[in-house]
C-alpha cells in the first residue's frame, strides 16, 4: 500500500497529470457529482483555513472589517454597469423559479411552472453590484467614509473546462470592497491590498511573485486599473495569484452612491475591490511539490511534525509512545502543530509514505533502541534528508529546522523563477522559446491588436507591466512600433 500511495506520475512525464493525481492522492480534494464543482476534503480545507486565518488578520491590520452579503443578485443589478455585465454575462448561473413539485408519476420532482420569479436572480459571480447597492444606504457624508468591508464566501462562474482548485464553477474566496472620498485614497488602498497579497504569498506560502498592473484587455470588468501578483509554476507557466482593482467612480455612479464632501458638494464614492481564492491552493502545490508528493511550507502545514513509534511488542509501543507524547508536548509549547501516530492498524512504511505524500514538513521516528540511546530520527520533507539527533533539545532543533525549511523552499522557488525570466526582443525567437515555458520581458506598443496577435499565435498573454523591472525605451517585437512598456508575457493557467 505504501508503494501505491507514492505511485505518482512524474512531473517530467506529464506535469498536468502529476498535478491532478497529487490533489486526489494527497486527500486535498476530489471531483463532485455536481458538474464543474469540487469537494474540498478535510486535509485540503485545513490548509485553506490556515490561509484564511492569516489573511484575515492581515486585512484587519489595515482597518478592514468582515461582513456578509446575499448569494443571489437581482439580474437588473448586473445591467447597471455595462462593462461589468459584459465581462461576466457568459459565466452566470440563473435562478428562474422558487419551487419544485412532485411529478405526475410521483417518483420525482419537476420545476413548478407557477413558481416563476418575476425577476431572475443571479448566483453571485462577484459581489460589486449587490454591495454597492447596499453602500447607497450607508454612505451620505464624507464622515461615513471610508467603508472597508471584506467577505469570505463562495462564488459561481460557469466553467466548461475545470481543474481542481485552479478552475472550478464554484470556488471559495474572499472579496474586499471599499469606498472612499477621493481617487487618491482609493488607488492607495488598491495598491496596499496588492502588497498584502504579495507579502502573504512570499512570507507564508513561500511563493515568489511579481507585482504589476494589467493591460487594458486583461483588466477586471468595470475596473480602471487591475493590479496583480503573478507566480511561476514548475512547468514555467504563470498563475495569477491575487488581484486588486481600482474601480474609479464606475460603481458609485451606477448605483448612485453620492455623498457630501468636505467642500459641501455632492460627489460619487470611489471604489476598490480585491480578492484571492482557493486557486492559491493550486499555486502552493505546483510551486513546491515533487515526485514524492506535496511539499508544504511549515507556515501553512496543518500538521507541522508527525511523530511515529517503531515497536515489536505492545510494551515497547507503550514506552516509546510515552516519550513521543512528552516530545509532542514540548513542541506544542512552542506553537508547533503535531500528531503522534500510534495507529496499530497501519505499518510504519505506510505511515512514512502517507505523510511524505501529504507534505508534512518534519517526521520524527523513535524505536526501542532510540529510546535507550536517547536519540530520535528526524527527516525534513523538502530535502528528504534523515539524521539521528539527541532527544535532549529536540524541540528547539525542530523549530530551527522548520524555520530553515520555510526559507529554503522560498529561495529554491525564487531561484527557479529568476533562472526562467528572459528578455526577448525578437518575435520569432519568442515563438520558439515560449513553448518551453518561462516569463518573457518584451517591449509592447500598447495596442490591443498586438496583444491579441501574440495570444492567438502563441497562447501566451501579457500578464502585467511589472514594477520590479526597469522600463527602458525599445521597439515592439511584433509590430516594430515604439514601445510604451516592457511587459511580462507567459503562458498561464
């Protein structure tokens, strides 16, 4: 059974299949019987809960408060902001009736035609419309601003081709929605939240990201600017891992959210929205994991240390487990999450394979001889290195290893990303090399026509105008026209 647990497709053979198998074999999620939707299993949800808890605290440090808004949105609301409705129209699930009834043969149910809604309701694809319709009742004066709300919820965007965590019809996320008295304040908030996402990705997920602003074509529907963090997966593809939008006064005007400003004049509120979703789970998996299974950063691992006894008799088990329980207590006192697995129904080899597959950062193993010698075997998941260390001082040593692992997997991912960022000014060369993945820094003339041609001919998209790279004058590699910026181009999930 241990071999079966680890029987993963190798990344080098089929990266996509490796990912799909790993999500299921590591007990993170599975397909549901509802088309396009997934079941997040307890182990996968535990990782999401840690993400949620940390992000929630980071949001609140900036003054944001949590609220909750309806799942169902009147269709007329989506019609009020033209770009917004156009951007989401093809992804909306629509509720048309409010009642079922027994069919004529009394062996099932049908929609009751008499229960048709006067106005159809949309299952939220995002909540700008329902929230700004609500803000109209909250905001009357500049003294009511800013409004800084976030909600943790699910949304529905009808997807035909789905992949666990990366793209599903229903997914979990948070969506922040803020209202401000001035343009400057709103823009500052949108950029602030992008930095929160970048800090979370790098500090806790150990995923290096590139911050930048989206092109007009790639903007969120209804936004004046969309700011993004882009991460590189191990196959060289980009994954948009968080976005923050400056919405201008578009939703303020669409929903007539006016306030009296400090000059005693009527003005429309300025808006932002920002969100990350369970897609972050995909980023976590694809950035760090290997052919043996998950590699989880200690900061987000549900179980940071697993302790496993090796024994031949029930007496040995009792003695070794008592020592492991003592060590577990020392680790818990340092704030480390632990599990002592003394389940007698599973062989040690099975346990080793299972916890390796699930990415538990540190494994401690003790047998009767270790107990006599005052030693314990320590293995770290990122390098698979094992060493026998003294039991005395083990808690401090484990803490040191966890901290080192958090840093090491980030540096490994950053090194890989940096080695796969290329400057390119020749379109033929770009078309040849983009097939192998990577981030390409290319001059762009700023036109939608050039952007569309690149996408059509190479399946690559402009991910952003990155902040971290120097902008130098140049010529567009496709059109030969003067460039307005050097942009980041990649194939993406």
